[in-house]
């Protein structure tokens, strides 16, 4: 797929988000998750990530039943990890019925990340770009 086609496909996916993706986007947009900026339907290589936070290298995927033990997902995850990303996957049902639990798991991942990779300027909060 050419770059222009991939960009158009990402735009289409943003317009046609699933109900679960819309719910999760409601808590990821506007830096609501610990000041991190997430992009939705973001192209990376030949793939399009559901949600990506480039500043911390996190990709969040929301999957339906068609992804159950999918070999293509393992190949995709391996590629994304080679690019320096960590991939967290959640089931549609999990997002729809336990959004608080999904949010807590994402927060826990971010806390672990910050312990491993502290910001060089402690006055600047990750993603916020402003001082307290």
C-alpha cells in the first residue's frame, strides 16, 4: 500500500471506529491519560495502529473475536516491537464492560515505563510540556 493510500485508509478507520474504539478514545484523547498524547489509527510501517503514544512508545490495540490467536497479529506485534513499541491488546468486550480496568492497566504500564525511563527534566511532566 502506498503512503497516500495508507493515509486515506487511516482517515477512513478514524471515521469508522468501532464502539469499543470510540469508548477507549474517550479516555485517551486530549492527554487525559497522565498527560500522554495518543493518536488514533496511526500508520507505522505497513500497519495502522488503533492508538499510539509516540512519546513513550506504546501502541494500544482493541480487538474483536477475529483476532483470537491470529498469527498475523503475532507478526505485526513483532514488527512493532522491532520499531521500539510495546503493544497492549484489549478485547472489545473488555473495553465495553470494564473501561476502568483497561484504564488502570494502561496507567500501570505508564508508571512502570516512567520508573525505567525517567524524564531528564523532572519539572516537565511526560506529554504535558508544562511545569506544575
